C-alpha cells in the first residue's frame, strides 16, 4: 500500500501498487510525495467513518425536519 500526498494541497490518498503505476502514468510524480506504508493508519479510517456518519445524520435530519 502506498500513500500519495499532493505537495501543494496536502491531500492524501491510499493506493495499491497497480493503481499507483496508473496514477503516476497520468499525473506527474513531481507534484506528489509517495510513501510505502506497512500498515493502514487506523486514525484516518476512524475519521472517515466519523465523517460519513456525520454527513448521514445531517442528511436525514434535514429530510426529517425540512420536508
């Protein structure tokens, strides 16, 4: 697994080796920092779950009270 971080914006994404090659083929590697990671960062996964649940709660609350 590889972590790709945009040098300008700081946006990070995780890709496997096959997707990394395709990504680098279409995007310049000069704009990105690429790190090989041994294990998945559990903190980012928990933040993703929290964000998705927050979005769902707000969506359903809007639908319940707004409609």
